[in-house]
């Protein structure tokens, strides 16, 4: 529980909680940091997400610029 000791050293006495609640808070923070480091907390984007991002960029970003360039040229 090296992470828990590090979190306790950094945040102890700065949370305005009593000792019992502060310890529970530090344990939860350690669990969340461990999940975040393992990539379990927030999943990455998949291939479909990247395709939708590219399509939205083209439709909402590039096509209006081309449309106005042709219309006002």
C-alpha cells in the first residue's frame, strides 16, 4: 500500500475531515488511482468513435469552409 502511504503523507490534515473519514477518503483515492493507472476507469475510444470524429470534422469543419469559399469567390 505504498500509494496509500504517499496519499496520506500528501493530504493528511488538509481535508478538514476527522481521522476516520480521512482514512476512508485516502483508501478510495488509492483505489481510483490504481484503476486509472491500469486503464480500467475510463475506457479508450474504439474504431467507430474515431470514424465518427473524422466524419463530424469533415461535415462540420471542412465542408462549410469549402461551401463559403465557393459561394463568395
